[in-house]
């Protein structure tokens, strides 16, 4: 009953910027945390950034100082502003959210479908 939809991916030159968005919809009581993960071909999925309901943030070392995660609770949306992009940032980026579902009162970990980010050199 909950869906996460990402947007904003694409092709960008090294040093450029992209802004990813992820909107959650459905029978949502609360979103306890939201985050972005990425997975490059042949590699494991890794946490990029996360943000709690109190707006506390956490970043993976490779993106610190370059990426910024934010959320708009009124819109159930999380954003990832990516600046100074590098070729090694190329991956499929997935939105993730820990959501308490209103109808069932069950907390679950939900994933978006992923959006491709490609950084050329």
C-alpha cells in the first residue's frame, strides 16, 4: 500500500550536479527515516545518505561534502542534491524509507524502483 517513486537521474559530466527526488505515497502514518542507496554493476548496494524524522543526517565517506540529503515531510519526499559529481558516483540510486503504515500499524522498509545516474569523464 506504499510506493516510492524516484526521479531526477540522468547523464552528467564530471563536476556537474544532479538533484534526485523520491516521493512516498499510500497509507502512511509516519516516515521514521529516509535515505538513498546506490548500486554499481558488480558491486553491493551501499548507503549514500540518510535522514531521520528529526532531520539528523548521515553520509557515506565518499560523498561527504558533495551530497546533501533533505526531506519535506508535508510532501513525504526526500531529496539528494549531488554536486561535484565524479565518474565513480555512477550507479543506480535507490530511495529507501522506514514507514509505519496507517492501516496495519506495521513498520516496513520500502524501496523505490531506482534511477540511473551516469557521470562521464
